[in-house]
C-alpha cells in the first residue's frame, strides 16, 4: 500500500492494447507506478498481490468470453484483498454489475464509463478517491441506479433528488453546494431530509452515506 511518500501503485486489466498503453502513459504522467498491466484477469489475486497494488483498474468485459470476466475478477479481488481499491471501466451503463460491485458497502470502489473519462485530472481524482476508500460512480450510472427504483424516491423533492444524485457520485457536501449553487447548510438540510424520507440513519463519512442510499435502492 502507498505511504505518504511512496507513489501510488496501480495495476491495469484491459484487453485493448491501445487503451492499455494509453492508460499506462496517463499513470506515468500522474506520477503513479504501473505495477502490472495485463490483457486478461487470469490468476488475478496472485497477480495483484504480487504487484503490491493500491488500486486495480479493470475493464468489465475481458477474454475469453467478453461478458462479465472483469466484474467477476473485481468481486474476487474485493473478497481476497479488501484493502485494494477497485475501479471498473465499462463501455456501457450496466446497472447489474454496478450493484454487484457496491453490494458489500465497504467503499473503495468506482465504476466509470470509458468514453466519459475526458481529462487526466478527473481520472486521477477518481483513482485517488477510490484509494482513500471513497466511492466513485459515473453520473449516468447513478441515473440508471436511481431510476430503476422509482418508488422509494417518490417522496423526494426535485432538489433532494439532485442532492442524492451527487451524493451517489461520491461528492462532498462542499462539492454538492458548488454544483447546485446553494450553501453547504442547505445541502446538509437536504441530506437530513433525504435520510428521514428514506428511513436511513446518517453515517459519519461521505462514502458510507452514499453506499447506504444505494443499498436501500437495491433492496427488493
């Protein structure tokens, strides 16, 4: 694991050679150590453990079948190496896979769409938030998760829905306030109202609040 002075160590599992090499260059530019880069997820636990990785970044669809090999590898890593952050990249919004990844509720996970990773700063911010046990979700993934469970949200006002959506992305209260052009106090009031209406107890950390909301939305 990275210390305050050691560079962050990442491993990458991506079958596209061009994308893999491009991401490696991006990691170098960000000052990360690429401790491993592979085109498949075979023996993933041994590979990641041997690389002493802080964060593992995986495509959802990998050889041999290009279905869900990447997400299954991510879930295996979550179970075997819980201290390793997991960031999944996908070409599509696949809500089932996002729910599976978030189901444990521990934080340290992310799900981003490849074609919406548009800048070095945004991507490295996501990697570092995952490493710090935060949760990072693409806004389109959040939208899919929230819209798939409309009934629990029917009591929320439009403003509360906006706040909830940004919370689910892993945004801090200050970031939500900036995005919505309201004060931090107003954000806090909206969050309190959201948890009251959804019957959830507020937690002390941002990512646990986000995962509590998502866990509620995943209930049958």
